[in-house]
C-alpha cells in the first residue's frame, strides 16, 4: 500500500461526517483478511411479493411514476395484462454486478462489526396505511451504537463522474424507506463500478413535504382504482413516451379502436 496515508484518509473522511466510507476503507485495507470467506447474494428483492401485498407501491419504482401509469400498475385487473419488462443483456449484467457489489460491501462491513447481524441486511418494511412495501440495503451501526439506514447505488464511471447531487428517484426511495422503518436520517451510498472505484455519500434527512407529495399521489391513485376511473393521460398518443410505456396496450392502444368506431 505504498503512498496510502490510511490514518489521514480515515480521519479526513470522519471529519467530513462520512458514515460508511471511512470504516469500509479501514476494513478493506486491514491485514486480517481470512484465507477465504463466503459472500451471500440475497435475491429476495427479485421474488414476487406475498399475496397480501400484490398491487402495493414500491419506493424504488413508484415514487416518480405518473398517476395514470401507476393506475395500470396496481389495478387488480389491468396489472395482469401488462407485458413483462425485457432488459438488454448490458442492463442484466449491470444489475447482476451491482448485486454482487452490494454483497461484497455488506460482507466487509459485517466482518468489521459495522453491520450488527443478518437481520440488519436487506431489511424489509411494510406500511399498510400507504399500501407500500420495500427493503433497505442495510442498517449501519455507528460508534455510539445507534443505527442509520443505508441505501447503496452503483454507476459506471461515466455516470458516476456526472453525478454531483443525489438523484431525485434515489432520494424519494430513501425518504419512503426511512419513513417505513422509522428513521429521521439516512445515507445514500454511491459506488463507481470500475477503476478507480470511487465512493460517495449523500446524507438525507426526513423531508415531510416530499413525503406528503408522494403519499398524496398514491392516495389519489388508490381512489381512482377503487372508482375504476383512470387519471388523465400522462403522454401524447403516438409519442416516444407512449411507445416506451409498458402500459400502452391497456391505455392509448386500447382506446384507438373505440375512437375509430365512435364509442
């Protein structure tokens, strides 16, 4: 490790109030690595939800989605008609490598004692009032024994270099997750997937106004589902947004035959 001032680096990061990075650096630079160790990859987030939670909102995908698309995503009849999303090989590989990176970092922090136990990894929550369910990547144990929720994201080097602020979708996801687990503060932990493997933290404090906007939208959609009345269109017929939407077959394309027959 020639040229690495480990102590100075860790103290500097602690002074910058970083939560995860200084302890992860210390764990990675430590000389007490075992001969080998197992890395557990939890694929639970890719499995279908329990029967009682089908049609619930999920913070990683539904916070910024338009009302009409949400309507079709959670409607008990329409959601069954939506085609399964197909991802290109590059996206599948990116998601797979990102999942592996999650597992490696969770393992390192567990070995360092900064994740208390398996119950603090992939922490589930359900909010019956909001009809929302989700999972948190891990709970990080600070020096004073308190825990703080951490959500990890990965990006390729180009995207990482362009990301100077937390993305709106990330913040919304973490806000809803923090609320579901009862925390006032959390960390969005960003990792560059490629050399030089940089890391960045965004501290997130509870934003009541943002949560209200999300929850009010979800409540409106639930009322419209109950009334079996879709919200206004969120895109233009024939637009590129319509072409990319997986709900187009039950939305615009389903309306075109009725328009032609004058219904």
